[in-house]
């Protein structure tokens, strides 16, 4: 069985206390992870200022060059997995191991691998977007002349602690530039996806970064809380329940459900058929497991027809084997999770906001292949795993399912008067607004509840990493101070 160590500021450590994660399909033990307790984490984090000083001594330009090399190592090289045992990990090993513990198809893992590579290889452009073109060489001294103006920035902490999820390797793109910004990283990996952050660390080390600026602590909930409490800046991923305590904590950037949406404006409502593929892609890309996946489609007309068309279109997204290049859906690592989510949806179908209609149910019932997979329901037990088949629900704005998000291709179709948009949407990480009406678009520009805004038929999952994503990483890590000096 594979073993993953703790990294105590770059030094591998095998703990007596270990937790085993099984293979999602066979449920046989697959990987054992050494576990860090709260006491170890607390002691180690007394040294975070030393790690910060190590990174501060490296010129920004050198860190950019290292990021480019790290991108290539991450994507193409065989890297350490457990130095003590000499276990190495090839790119194909990585893809298969992520798939084994999360259920993600190989194609999804490779796509997310390219996303991480893209952010590291283009980190200069990414940071230029986040800083509006600031020459980050100013971080070398903490102050300098930029475009004839004296500027100074100070780090808000000595390290950034990150509590990571298990749903998709692509989320690691969000913290990937932190090392270039001279910020040590203290990472708690997700229990089912410990592979990506460890591979990223070893890619950086091979690229020339000091191992002593990276800490990697597989740990429990209490350990994750200690990481967030003890580092100057934090980032946490999770559902509403697990992240709510940090929501009001300015030091910690919270990444939870996105409640992303596609809106078709009244001027293009009668042309909705032209946009079905874009909407379906927004719902199903990456198996529906990202916060940028659309979980709602809000329209001013033709709600019933749009729901039925989406249900028919997404019925083509079927469970496939992990190595099938056309695979999109991922089974759930815990076989009971699919049944539990499906039961939650069914329980919510009749709510205070009236009765919702599962538009996908009629499609499943009419399709012999789908009916055999799911026995007439949305849970499909096939290829050794439990999948949830894509589900489109037609409901009103007051229904409980109008603003829900699940880890599979699920979306509600809601029909509302044009005058109610966008304020009726609620908080939304991404909104794709399909409209050519300047006045209608202007309402979305003015909305404080839309974090990312796409105009035109663009998938909600199409992300520009040089744009802020649930916060601006540079502004999260650094603050500007006033500075003056006599000539």
C-alpha cells in the first residue's frame, strides 16, 4: 500500500498515527497518510517567520522562473511521493491515483492537471491581471518606484494556511501563485485528494525552490482549524456548514458553493435553442463538481421547453469507465453519498415553494439504456461505482431547489419576470448573461452579488485566471502602506 508522509517545512515525517483511504471502486485500502496532530502543527508553525524570510531573500524574477520550471515538472516528470521508501510518481501514476481515490475519470484529472500547469506557466500574466500590471519586483525590497510613484507593500502574515477539498484537482490553481508572491504554504490536503498538493510541492522543489517553505499536514478537522488559526492568512474550501465559522474572519478566504447561473435575457429569449449546448456545458463540465458549474438557469420565457431540452441534451452524459476519453461523470468515492443526495433532491421536490418537476425523469424513463443503468432513478450503479445521472429540475423562484448545488450535473430552470433580474438570483460566483440589451446588462454590472460576469454565450466554467476569483490573492496576502521619503 502506498504511503504519504507529513512534510514538516519540507522534511518528510512518518507518523505512528495513520489514516487509510480506500480505492473508490474496490474499497480495498489504497493509500495510508501519516496524520499530524494539533500539537505538532502548533509547534511547527512557530517557525513560519523563518520560512517567510527564506522566500523573501529570493528575487521575484527568480521565483517566476522557478514557477515556469515547476509547471513542466508537475505536468511531465516523475516526482517523489514518499522519499523514505523511494516511491516515485509518474504523470500517469498521478492520474490513476487521483482517479482511484476520488472516482474522477482520467480525462477530468488530465484537464485539471493542465489547468494547474497553465497557472504556473503563465504566472506573470496571472499576477499582472490581479495587480493591474504592478511590477512585483517591488516585493523584493518592500518598496520602490513604480511608474514614477513610490509604492510599498507589506505581507499580512508569515504564511498562508490552506484547507483543501477532495472534489477536483483544479481548485489548486487558486493558491498556486502564492509561492511567487513570497508566501510560505501550510497545506491540509483533502482526505480523498492528497495527491495534487504534494505533487505541486515536489515540482517546486525540483524547480529550485527551498523545500523549507512548504508544509503539508494530512490531519483531522481540529488540525485544519489550527492551521487556519495559526497562520496570518488562510484559505478554506468546503460546504456552507464547514466554512461558516470563517466567513466573517477577514484573514481567511472562503471558497464554498458557487451557485453559478446562466441567464437568458428577454431580448434573446425566443432564440434559446441556440444556447442549449453552452448551458449544458456550463452544467456538466468537470462532472459538475466545480463551484463555477451552473446550478441554475434563469429565463424570462420558455422555461418548460428549456428544461426539457436540457434534460434531453444532458442524457447523453452517461457513466463510462475511468479510462474512457469521453468520460465526464465521476462516481462518488463513498457509495452511499449518491443515494443520500438523490434522496435529498426527492425530499425537496415538494417544498414550501410548490412542487418541482424533474424534467430528467421522463427522459430516463423513456430511454432503455438509462432505465437499465438507474433502474428508473437517477442513481446508477455501474463500472464498480455509484453515479448520479444529470438532473434538470423545473421549479419556481421560491422553491427550495431553485438555488441548490450538488456535486454532479444538476441545475434548476427558473422562469422569472425580466424586471426581477438580477436581484432575485441571490449571491452567484459566476453569472453568464446571454443578452445584447445594454440596459439589461448594466443591471448585472451594477449588482454587488455577482462575483464573475460573462456576457454572451460563454460557459460559466470558462475562467480567466488573470481575473479575481472569490477574492484577489495578491490583495489577500499583501496590503499597501503609505510611504514617503526625502530625496
